[in-house]
C-alpha cells in the first residue's frame, strides 16, 4: 500500500510526462494479477486518477490509463468501485476533467476521431456484466450528452470511427444492458426500427464479439412475451435471423422448403452453421422463449422450424447445444392438447421438480 501511495503522487495531470508514464506503467503492470487488482480496489485515489488520465492530452498516457481500467473493471469489485466514483463525483462546469468513467467512455465512443473508442467499449462491457450494476450504468448513460439513437447509429455504421476503431464490443454492452426492461423497451419500440437494424449482425462473420453480443441482445428481447407476435411478424421476422445461423447445407424437398422462411429456402452447398457453441445455445434459447405462447408455437411449427433443428441435432457434437436443441424440439413436437395451456411460462413448477430437472440436464451433459 505504501508503494501505491507513492505512485499516486505521480499520476496527476500536472506531473512531468516521463514520470507520469513510468508511474502509469507500474499501475498497468499491477492490474495484470488478481492480487494487484485487489490492492487497487481499495485505492480510490488511483482509480480516480486513471479516469482523469484517460482524458490526458498525451494519447500514450490516455491509452495506458484505459488499458488499466479495462483490467480493473473486469473484476466485479473494480467495476463497482468505478461506478461508485462515477455516481458520487459530479463534474462542475469549471472542471476540465470528469471523474465519471461511464460518461468519459460514452464521449470517447461517440468521438469519431478517438483512439480510445474500442477500449472504452470494453470497459462498458465489463461494467455492465454484473446484473445489479446495469440499471446504475443506464442512468449515467442517459445523463450523458448522447442519446440511445446516436449510440445505435455509431454501432451500425460501416466505418463510424476514422481511426480504425470497430466498436465491436458495443454488441456485448447491448446484450448486458437488455437485461433491463427499460432498454428492451427502447430496442423494441415499434416506431424506431431499432431491432431491425440489429438483426443483420446475427450473420456478421468479421467479429464473433459483435455477432454474439447482438444474438444475446435478441435472446433477451425474446423474454418479453407481449412482443412475441410482433417479433415473429413480417415487420421484424426474427425467426429467419435466429434460424439461419443454425442451418447447414442440407437439401430439403420442395414441400419442406416451401414452409420454411424465404431466407432459409434452397440454401447453397457452402452454407455453414454458426461455429461458436455458446452462440448456438443463445439462438436455441431465444427460440425456446418464442415457444412460450400457443401463437408463437404455431408460427414456429408453420415455418418448419423443426426440420432445421432436426438437422442441427444430427450434426451437433456439443452436449450443451444438444440439450438446448432438444428443449425446443420437445415443445414443438407436442400437440397443443398435450401442452394444455396458452402460456407455458405460467406453469408453476415446484422447487423440488426444478432441482430434479436441473440434475437430469447436468447428468445428460456429463454422460452423453
């Protein structure tokens, strides 16, 4: 701790550049270990100075400060410490620098010339991972000078940042933020067409981070049963975007093809399935959510969802994906008479049965 106190003296914006760079490099090195990060969680002065130094005129200094913040915010305690500082230290008009890490990150992300845009996306991804921090981060974002529309526009633009930043990590940020009903309401606002702008990224081959983040966002949106019919309608056509990554090069006869969504008919021999098993699981979990109501189940059956899942199951090697696939198929192959109610989410399963089913799933994954 004595060493940290000494380092703090050299982390001020007025410190000579070379001394500041050495001190900051020491901090960055400390963040490379769990023990080092735990020391920093209790040193609020250093955390505050890192936020300040992310706004330094020297790009080398600002970048090292941002890299340190990425490492620290990757731990839940670090993310919470940064967030507490952001909430408690409001910027006065005469202040040149802000202690609000969330708003500093948003301003850098939205600055088309910023070289810190991608590191700032990573910081926000870390800070929004714990569910209990999400609503607090949302409040700070909404207090910033940027709107949700402007953030979505930056993410969906082909080359928003002129320095080469790609903003891929905004995908996981959206996925984390849509744990909150308020952000899901914005994403699914029928007058804004936001979700329609995100859908094409389910097939984005250049970045698994962006692709996975958006599929996670869509999965979260599927938890809201009241939007299912709209999501499955031609206005959104979410089913096509969830099924296409799960489809392979299999050939179907004309009758089977005609029932499939248009984008899944007569796929080429070169068609490949989503390569990442975690993303395949998210896609299947989204489909399972869309099976909650009778109307949703009927649409999935009418669109021949079963045959895509049948072929996926034949080729799948990952036990967790197989289980997720079977969960959806088990619902679709049952008749509505067998299911017996409109919304299966309304079934009150006793705790002992939930535990039993979970144990069965774990044994299936272990033994298959």
